[in-house]
C-alpha cells in the first residue's frame, strides 16, 4: 500500500507548500481535485502542468491522479437525456484524462454526485445506458494516455445513482474496458452496503483500482469510530498494493492536524498488524 492525500484539504495553500508539507509527513502521493487548479481543467496550460508535476517531484511526491472530476462545473451531466450534454461530458472526461496524464497521474475517481444524479423522469436503466455511453466514448482516449477511470459508489445521502459496489460492477460490465475499474471508499461503503468492508474487499478483489480512507464523521481514518485493523488486513490479504488516499470532508480540525493524524494512525495499524512499510 502507498499513501496519498486528496489535496483539496489544502485549498488556498501554494501548490509547492502542499507538496512539501505532505512529503514531510511521509505521504508519497497527491490526489488532485481539478477545481483547486482552475474552473475548468482546460484552463490549466501545458506549461502549468509541467510545473505542477516538477514541483511535486522535487519533494518526492507523485501526482497520482484526479478526483471530484465534475465538481463546480456547469453544463455537464453523466445520466441526462440530453445527448448534447452527454457528448460534452464525454469530451470533458477526455480533457481531464489528458491533464491527468500530463501531471503524471494514472487514475481518475468518478464521484461527482450532483452531475450523475437521476434527473426527473430518467429511469435507473436509462441512466446506466447514458453513463455507459459517456464512458465508452471517453475510454479509448484515456487508455491511450495510460489513465483509468475508477467508478465510485456513493451513499444514498449523496446520490441516487450507483450506491453499491454491485451497482458499479453493473456499469463496468456495460462499459467493458480494462481501464474502467472499481473504486472503494470507506465512508461510502459504511453508508450504503449491507456487507462488511473486509467482505467487500475480498468479494471485489481484482476489480479495485483505488481506495479512499475516511470515516462516517467526514474526518480521516482514526478520527472516528471505524476500526481499520480488519480493513487493512483484508487489503493485505487480497494483495492490494495500490494507492490508499486520505479523503476528508470536514476540514474544521485543520489541514495539518488531519493529514498528520490520519497517516500516523494508518502507520500504527500496519505496525500492529505486522505489516510495517
């Protein structure tokens, strides 16, 4: 397992300060929310992308990819009946994929609940067809750049489309592309699944391209009631060796505290399990 942090936690900091601080704690990856860079990813120039990548590398940090892909955008939607909007969404996903690769990343987490929720009158079956259409259009360009889409189930509090790993697998089968994979998020699984997280990790082994850690209180691992011993043991048991990213939604304790305590807790759990890195 490799540890990254979702950097919108540091929004308002200079980029190099973000990288330096994350690296000083021991994170080796940064997961970028595009809205922290510009209103649209296409507004981030080629030269800016090179600079961001080089500054991260200078501190020993890898930009692993993007998430919150459609957040704070307008005119984009995954499941709408509007074919023109779906085409624009597919194009923007491709734009994001090019930026992701330019930054050195290889994955993009598709959450964006507001831009995937079912509009009035759209059935769930229609939504799956529309979503599959968008991703099928985008995947060849992403794959050419070595980028994968990680589809993220979310809780019913956040969305009414793709709320379980089984839902995500349904869409994955429709898209039918090796670069279209499953994302698992601790908070989301706790809020929407009937099976335990270790059981879900085992059930979907081989399909998971990325993993987010947090808790139902919207803070980081170790800052809520969730015991991570069985979670990390399950990840180890299935041979998960990809990125584990801290993603929080409540920033009140402060970015420094959240980032430090989350990583410290995860390292302690690994040590107690005999999985020291």
